[in-house]
C-alpha cells in the first residue's frame, strides 16, 4: 500500500512547478488518461446506479477518493499540498463541477451511455465560446471547421427529432455547459493552484453534497422514492462496495488529469480532443449493456473522431 501511495504522488509531482509556460504535449497526454478513466468510471457507475441514490453514490465515491488521496499525501509527508492560493476560486470551481456531475448522473440513470455522452459533448463547443468570452483565446480555420464537424456529429448521435429523444437530455446538456464553464474557470482563476489541492477540495465538496442529500432522505422519509435522486439509503454489500472503491480511485485520477491538462494548454485546444470519449462510451455501451447505436449515430461518432484528430494535428490553428 505504501509503495502504491508513493507512486501515485510521484505522478502528481510531475506538475508541481505551476509557473511554467504551457506544455502542450503533457496536457494532451494527461487529458487522454482522463478520458480513458472517465469512460471506465461512467460504465461502472451505470452498473451500480440501480442500487443506490445519487447522493450515496457521491458520498461513497468521494469518501474512498479522500482516503486514497490523504493516504498518499501522508505517506510522502505532503499534506500541505492541499493548501490553496485562492480558496474562494477553488471552492467555486468545485461547486461548478459538483453540479455538473449531479446533472450527468441523473441523465445517465435513464439514458443509454452513448446518448448521454453525445449530449454531454456539446461541452467542448460551449468551451470554445466561453474561452473566447472569458479568456480572449482565438482559433483559426482548422479548429473552427473541426468544431463545426463535431457539432454535426453530436446532432447525428442525439437525433433530437426522433421519437426516442428523451427530455432528460436537457440535464445532459446542462452538465455539458457546467463542465465547460468549470474548465474555463480553472484556466482563468486557478492556473497557479496545485492540482492536488483542487482534486482534494473537489472531492471534499462531493462528500459534503452526498452526505447532505443522504441525511435529508434519512431525516425526511416521506421524500424517499424509487428514482435515482430519492432512492432510500442502503448498506452496500461486498460487490457494490468494491465498485464504489474503483469509482473513488477513478475520481482522483480524473480530477488531477483534467486540472493539470487545463492548466497547461488552452481550453479551445483541449476541449475538442475530449470527443474521444464518445467512441469509447459507445464501445463500452455495446460490450457491457448491449446498446447498439443506429447507423446515423455511428456516422456521427466517426465525424467527431475525425474532428478531434484534425484539432490534434493542427495544434497551431
């Protein structure tokens, strides 16, 4: 356990010197790690969603994440790393991401993961627009064309005029906007913060939110129901508990990866690269839940992948 904690913290320490100029290669690599992690996390979360409420999921997931994070920091005597430069900005960022997760999980509970992912990935489109407004970032013709292509791909996946369109897509779209706002906020107000500190306080925020929701349902049993948002509190058996442990580990890796990535490269560059999550989610949905997107959706995924590759290839435009 001790050697694993040390190894984990050494990975965190790669980004310890926060005042360095942008590191595009590092940002892209760490973002890809985050996308693989979040795909695995969402697929596992979809397995456990029928058994717990969204509040218990947040509570258990963040509790495990905090244990892993504090164990790592304690072993290497780096607990001061959780100290922030601008506590208000870090808390605000955490609340934005917290709201994003709640909206996403509520949508994921009812909508196939490929469709939820498709709605969520309007986020990079929001991100480029917010980067222009909040950061004054510019982008050239290649990035513009790739963003338009990505938007077309998202529409083909969602098929909003289809009878299968679910109004809960609105929650997925809201989570996409909140996610984009969180990442642009990170670059504008938290660029010099240690990713360890941001990950820690984000996880603490998740824990407080999950605990609050669970306590409310315990104190007011008349609010308890059968849907994901008000399902009764339960004591997890071994298998669901192990799943939650895995989600906690994924959350620490993901939060660090995203924080570090957006500190080291423009969000208008990184945002479209996150489209890689879509084909990963579609493949996972097929393998584990027998969710088979139709031909139109497959075409949309292909367009989105091509758009992401264009952005990666034309990093300067």
